[in-house]
């Protein structure tokens, strides 16, 4: 899933989250792993960087299930 047009972490995070099927649960660590597949140079960034981008770029596309476990769920985007 390498994409040369994706150059920023936030764009890659948006692409990953919006590409997940509705109902998919993921952790902050899994989100980072999926983004690193697209942008290998981001492997040394903190998980929080990816989650911050997720909140900034596509907050309506997921919900937090557990803050303690950093667990999230992909939901349908409402208009």
C-alpha cells in the first residue's frame, strides 16, 4: 500500500482510518503500524503523534472505546 503522493503523517493517518471497514477496532499502536507501512520514515515517531493527526483530520470517523487501552473503533461518517 505504498503511496508516493502521501508525504505527511496526517494525510497518511486519514487514508488509513478512512480505509478501515466500519466497525473495525484498532489501538494507537496498530494505527502507527498501519501508517508506517505507507510512510516508513515515521517509525520513530510517538504513537501520540498519529493519534493527534487522527483527531485533527478525521475525528468523526472513529470513537474512543477505552482511553486506558488506547482502543478505538471505526464508525460511519455522518454528513
